[in-house]
């Protein structure tokens, strides 16, 4: 059963890029959102130019200088030409699975998506956006800025068309996913939506019950765990997040699944779950009902958002 369960936990790659892509003060936000792409300007630089770029960009930079009427003989001119060239080159080098974050006008909403195809494509017929060089994107979430960690202020204040935001990957990961594994560490993120002051007793009770329940699951399934390989991150400025991080934390994944649904048949279960799997989950739920009830009650007190990990993209 645990093998089938773990197939439902998204594994995040460590070598992917994280990029903040501006939308021309929001002008292209809806086009990007509705048509599932991102684009970049300087249409006179073609995909053929980029694919034939064998000379460290010399020909492309010459073309930029000519079309933008920039003098390449001056330091400031060379700097402007190189800046444009680097943006286009970076846009081409995005990889499948790279994370894209984009803002609307005023950065009141941020979209979170992933690059879907390896190559740039051209669309000269769509007049909703003037950019013809495009990358296919699958959008996963659009969130109001008020729902996000304050660290995102540092992301949106950059004025560059494309910015490398790899340094913020841990914040972006837990914004996009509630349960995932990365570098053999399992992450279970609980979103706390309560806007009033957090009751410290309720918070401690939740943490203690999660710890007790995972220990119980470890014992029942003979999972090998090391207690000091468990950690927790709190960011509770109301609303906020609680992030549990366990090394090889199969019990944490199973706990998240127990909390996400009623296994008596009131929800659609994953296709790879057998009747025996479901019965085993029900039995596990019954054995640990006291701790599950405690967690559920603190969920209500803290206005924590229920996750549904059995509905995978």
C-alpha cells in the first residue's frame, strides 16, 4: 500500500530553474494566462538567429545595435546591447520543468507555472500579445499577493524582464505544493488561514499530535527513521504556513494522506489503490483516531486548509 501511496507524492527536481518573468506592467498577464505561454520582445531576433548562434552572440548583438540604434563603440552602448542579448538568450535556455512566476499589474496577483516544452515556438498570428517568440507554460496556481510569504516582496521589486529567483526556491516550492519530496526529504505544508492571533496552545497541540502520529505510523509499518532528521519551519504572521520536513519521511506522507480525505468511500480515490490498500488505510485511521481527531480539531481552531493529495495534476 505504501508504494502506491508514494506514487501520489510529487517529486521535485533539484536542478530546475526558478524565474520571475515580467508582463510589461501587466499588459501581457491575461494573454500569458489564458493562452498558456510566456513571451519576450525584440521580434527581429528570430529563433533561427538563436539556433545559429555559434559566435558568442556577435551577429545577434550587431543586429540589436543596428535595430535599436545603439552605438556599440561606447561602454554604455555595449552594456545595453549585452543586457538585451542576455535576456533573449536566457529565455531560450529555459528548461522543461523550470518554474515561472509572473505578476499582474501592480503585482497583486502572481501566477506560478512550469515550462512545458524544450524549444521556443513562434506565433505571428495571435494579436493578443505582440511577442512572437514564446515558451509553452502550464499554469498551476494564481494567488493573491496577500496569501504569500512576505519574502515575495523581494522577488517582485526587481525591475528586470527576467530574473533568476533560484535563491527563493524553498518558498516557491511550498507555495506551489502541500506535499512533496525533494532531496530525499518529505515536506508537508499546512496553510494556516486564520487572520487573528494564533493560539500558542493550539499550535503546540498540532505539532505534538503530528509528531505522535508519525511515530505511531513508523512503528506500525516498521519505517526506519532517525528522530533528529525531522525539522519544522514556522511562518505564522497570520495567515501563514507550518512546514514539516522529514528525512525519508514515508510516515509524513501517509499522515498527510490520512488527513486529506475520508477513506470510507465519500471521495474519489487514486486509481492505483486496491481494495486492500483502502482497507489498510481505514484500519490505520481507526487505530490512530484519537490523534487524528486532535489534529482535525486544531485544524479548525487554526483555520488550516485541508489538502487533497489524491488529486494529482
